[in-house]
């Protein structure tokens, strides 16, 4: 009933994705700590894409995305990466909040998505 | 399996609500940027009510509410609006966090609620 | 279809846990406002354990944990408590964010977990 994918590349004691009841929840930061939010946002969204593919779904089935940025005044830079990424025929609910992130992270994402009925096997 | 409601009044590239597996997730800020948290909280909770009605549910079926305020020291003002709003026979799980919000927003809400079995049609 | 557990020890107008579709969402802070994040993290995780037990599940079935700390630079202290607590055979998805918390709280947790098919009765 629960499928777990991980551990996270950041830590041996956290998963990167978990599936239950046909819904995945997954977390991402940018693997490269680029100096601009736009670049980190593009990378973090690409990690979301990879995490979704790993569990057998894609951005057309994303339900919600929580966006955490280290400087809310820079939100337009995130929006630019978002607008390039999002599936306009399948708009997720999104909220964007300014928080403190660790180290040089400028953005962290937590997304949920529906997973097809024949799930990928856990890895 | 997924019902999407939107786009958000704030952006053409975000939804305001999404329903999957009989649960809606919805986001709200205050449409009017009143100078007090109490006033914004009342308005944001009213938006939650409207978003819930749109998908065919109401506050008696709310599961969780994440409350993000721009000044945690002002939380009692949010609590006052909450206590006026909440269905005391059906208490949601709630967490309240101080974060940076955009522009003149003093509060942002993300709520989940159960939706009845015969859902409203998506709009 | 919805089971509510509460009210929270903090307030008569909030729940501490809610179950829907076989998934519980629960919130915790440390009952004792110890001066160190490590001590508060241990206590808050113990509250999560109690809340999970109350609804008939345990940490082996935790899906996600959102960790909110009042000082992100102190995250290693949270990680130490986490590593002592987590079920390494069943890693949850986790995200950790620096936010403003109320009063002397140094950490707040919001966790989701799968609940077995024969749920405990609501209290």
C-alpha cells in the first residue's frame, strides 16, 4: 500500500518520494547551487520531473506544488521558470512562501501528483 | 480522476483548487489588502468557503488548514478570525507559521477538505 | 469517512489529528519548551508517536514529515533527533524549513501516515 523511493541524494535517512492511495509526494532542491533563483528553480523543477517519472507519472498529473523561496522579493524569477515548466492544460494548485533554507539553497519544492493504477516498482 | 478549478485570480498559470481521491486542496489570500491581519484573515477564510462551495463541500468537512502569516507575533489576531469561522463540531488540524508573503499579504491559507461522492463539475 | 482527534492541547478550536481515506495528518510541538532544538525535537517526535498510536498506526507507516524550525542554522540538531527516531526501513519524505514559530517553540512538525484498515475509534 505504501511505496517508498529513496533515500534522498541529500541524506540516508530521508526518502525523496512516497506513494500511497495513488498519490505521490515528492521533494526537490536544485542539485547545483546556482547563484540565481531562476536557474535553481529550473533545476528543482527538473528534479520534480525526474521524481515523477520514477514513480510512473508526469507533470500533467501534478495536483499541488508548495514553493519555498529564500527571498520572496525574487518570486518573479521563480514565476518565470514556473511558466516555462507548467502544463497549462493541467494547472496545479500552488502556494509560494518565503522561508529560510539551508546553505545556498534558494528554492525547495514539495509536490503531489496522481499516479497511474499500475505503479512502477519501488527502488 | 483529477478535477481542476481555476486558474487562480492571481495568475493564469496556477489553479485555485484541485480534487483527487475525494479530497480537495485549495489556496487563498485576502482579495483586499486590508491593513490588519484580522480583516485579511476573515476575507481569506471567506475565500476558502467559496472555493469549498465551488467543489461541492463546506467547512464541516475541512481536514487540515496550513496558516501562513507575515508576522507570527500577530497570531492572536488570526486566532480571533479563526474562532469566529471554525466549525467547532468538526475541528480541522491546523498549524500556523510565520513566513514572508508577497506584497501586502498578511496571511495565506492552504486547506484540504473531503468532497462528497457526487462532485461538482470542474470549471 | 472523516475521523477527528482533538482538540489540540494548545487550543479548543483546533484538532491534533484528522483521518480521511486511510491517511492521518497530525501536528506536534514540544510540550516542554526546552532551550535546545535537539530536546524539543525529541519531544515533538514523541508527540507524533503518541498521535500516531492514537489513530492506530506508527512510524513505520509515516509518509511525509514537514519540519519547521525557528533557526535553520540549527538544523543539524534536528537531524540528530531525527536520525535517532526514524525507521530506516521506512523512510518518510521530509522537508525542513526555517520559519517563525510562536513563543519559545523551536520546532513544529506536520506528519502524514497511512492508517490500518480497522481504525481506532475517534476520541
